C-alpha cells in the first residue's frame, strides 16, 4: 500500500471533482510545480491509486428513467454463467459479490418498468431476486477521501 501525503490527497480530490482539469489547475490545487504534478500523477497511476478518469453520464438524460438495486442469490454452479450474462447487459451498471442473503447486488437502469420487468425475468433463471426501485439519491456516489487522523 502506498503512503499518501497531503499533496497526493489534494491531487486525488481535484481529479475526483473534475477529471478534465488541466495540469496547471491540478498543480495549483496541490501547490506543486507542473513537472512535480505530472510525476505525482504518474506514480499514483502506476501504484493503482488512480485507475481511470471517467465521465459521469445522467442515465435519465439518455433515456433510462428507472434505476433499481437488484439482489440475487445464486447457487455456485450458476455464478459464472450469471456474470457472463451480466457482462453482456448494458443496463447493468455495476455488480458486487457480497456476503449475506444475496450472492450479488447490482445497480441497473431501465427505460421504464416494463423494461425492468424483462431485465429481471432474464436473470431470474439464475436465482431468486429482490428488487428495490430507486426513487431518489440523497447522497450520490462520491470520491474517496483521506482518513482523518
């Protein structure tokens, strides 16, 4: 595990706020020179701390009006087949292998309730599902922050 100082955390915070910032803005955020900032970013990427910079797209703005969390309990022989199926489904935004009553928890989007129903039907053959429809997100996904001492 890499040790991160305050300057590294400043870079991480700035990137998580806006991954399209120019190097100059990142350098100012971390109070570093441009070459030092570039070197820090390279080391953070090589260490796997920064694994990518991505655009955040509004699912609703591109036609996916329904978001849901689906839990599924899958017997061992069907787990690989389920994952292979989920990889092929653009509606599945993420899937977590978890402990507890479910084998996996996934976040999905659908154009409407009928689309969600069809999506659920297509994975029900792998195990029992439980679905929660998301009404709102009072705390959206956020970046990783430095642990307070």
